[in-house]
C-alpha cells in the first residue's frame, strides 16, 4: 500500500525564519513520483514540484528547496526566509509506477504553515 | 495559463436533493480526477478517468455517487440523494500522460448539505 505521512499538523514561525516541512512516504513501487502542493487560504491547490524516484538531487527554486532521501523515504520541503505570503497548507503527495499512465496521487494530511509578521 | 474550470464554486442544498458538479479539464489533458477534501479525512480520491474511461472509483460511495465523462471536455460528479456528511470541497484535477509536472487542480466546489 502507498502512504504519505506529514507528521507536523501545524507550524507557526515568525517572518524571515527558515522552516522545514517533513514528508515521509511508503511504497513498494521501484519507480514512483513525489510532489508538493500548496493550498493558500483562497483554497486552490497549486503545484510546486515533482520528483521521480531515480533523481535524488536536491532542488532549489528561489526560497524553496527540497531534500529527497530514499534511504529514509523522506521528501522534505524547506522555505528559507519565510514570508507572510507563505502561509498556507502544504501537501506532500505520492504516485506510483502508474503515474506516467495517469496514475493517482495519494496525499498526506497536510501541514498548516502560519508565518507571522 | 490553462485552467481546470469547476462549477458551481459554491452549492448549498437540502438533504435528499440531487447535486451535480461539473469540471472542464484542460484541453488536451486525458486524465481527470475527482478528489474530496474534508477536515477529518483530508484529500480523498473519489474517482478518476483516463481517455474518458473510468480507471478507479473505489473511493466513491457507489450507492449515491456517480462520476461520468460524457465527452473529453466535461466531467461530472453527481450525488443522489445528498446527505449532510457529503459536505466538503470537491476538487477536479486534470493531467496528461508523461507530463513533466503535477496535475492541475480546479478551484473546487464547496458543497454544504443542510
């Protein structure tokens, strides 16, 4: 079975602090894909990143960075110098080998990030 | 930017009434998903289609829910009869095989059954 666990339900930081959102996954597939989505207060789900299981390179995009470690089945997300606009619920998701054939996404429960001025 | 369009954005209905939610996937996308979001259960997959054929609807209560794709530009999710426990936000998402990024989600339909 596939499962995504985001142990942090809520995180509160002060603006300009760095914050890391944890994601641990379970799958028996040898090929799989990991995602992060952002859900701001307006409610839409915004795609942030996709990684496949063969690419363990860390990725940086502006203030966002992702650390993928197969050895610990983790795909953590770090926001550097957080801003109030980063306040949102962040979801980690997993899709198995079927992703490239329209496979489904399994979501974690989400982490609600609150960045205070 | 191409968008997934969902209608209505909000729906309030009485228990027992039929509810139909509609989704227009992005042109050219051949995979369509329906997810339901609640505080208790988070994001749950209800059903999904590839090339208009249903692939998996095991997450959907079959006695009252039905999902269809009458054509490539329209996906529907119906609840009949609706119950208060169906109150949730229903998201539609679309994507394309072997695409380089994640699926695109619509803005959701917020359903309240009273």
